[in-house]
C-alpha cells in the first residue's frame, strides 16, 4: 500500500514526525501537497461532508482510511511498521509519550506566537520574549528532563528500552528543531540531556533517516514552521 500524506508543502511542522516514521519504515508514500494540484486536493479532503473528514493537516490516507492528528497517525503506523510495541499496555504507553511530545511542540510554537497565530511575530515581540524566557527557565527542563530520565531509567538505548519506537524519532526532531531555533540556548542546555543528545545522533545515523536528511524530501527549517529562529529570542 502506498500512503498519501497531506500536509503543507513548505514547512516541516507537525507533518515531519510522520515523515520520519514513514522514512524509517521504508514505506512508500506520496507527500501530496508538494506536487501538482496537491493543495487543492488537500483542501477538498477537509471540506464538510458526511463521514469523518479531518479537521486540519496533517492527515494520512491509508487505503480507505483517513487518519488525522499526528499522534493518532503515529499510533497507526507504529503498529503496522514495527515502530511500537505489540502489547496493548506498552503500545498505549508509547502513544502517551507521543501526546506529551505534542504538548511540548505547542509550547515551542507559543514562544514566537504567544498571543496566537492570527498575529505576526512582529506584532507580539515583547510577549514572545517573555514567553521564551519562561520556556527555557521551566518548560524545557521539565519536558526534556522527563525524557532524559526515562532514557536513563530504561537503560536500553532508547526511551522505552532496547527497541526504537516512533517516540525516539520524534525526540530526534525535537532536539534538531531546538538547535535550529535556539542555537545559543540549546548549546548551553545540552550538557543537561546527554542521553537525548546521544539518542539524536544515533537516530540521525540510521541508514534510512540519514538518507532522508540528505534528500530533497527533507524540507529545510524556516521561519514559517514551528521551530523558528529569531535572534531576539535566542539570548
């Protein structure tokens, strides 16, 4: 089966966590909105209709299934491609961790848009600076410290133990994104999360991920995505 991924064509965003899972699995997929009339096709999929239309991208078409929400999509792909445990309790645990990552991604976005996405960054610079200060003082240590502790406690090389899951791929993206958005702050903080830094490096070296990162399929970070570099916020 060839999957169809629907997401915005010029940003990594929330769709990148799904791309990483598909790439690691070696799954055949089409990034629909990045070619032809893909954006129009994506918007038609979200049009009000009977059934179960998705609210917003990303969403994945798998045969007759249309699955929305990043964590929900990864729950589905993890079971199909060996990126999650088979036991129900462990599978739900990995899903729970991904939902925690989803919460953190929202907090990353809110560093540059604390007053909401309808306003430009330039219209909320002062609140963004204040939000970013709290983000690095309390939120980053809380979230990344949690995953660092999990990695150390499980002692298997990955967050949940000896086998890699889609959560490990997502944490790679978190470290990579923070390095782009906050290079100065992240450089100082990385000494507190050596396990996550090591995890990032090992994920980046995996053959399928390494090839993906070097390909045109990997959209570069930019100031339209979730991870944005603003010099005024990286002090």
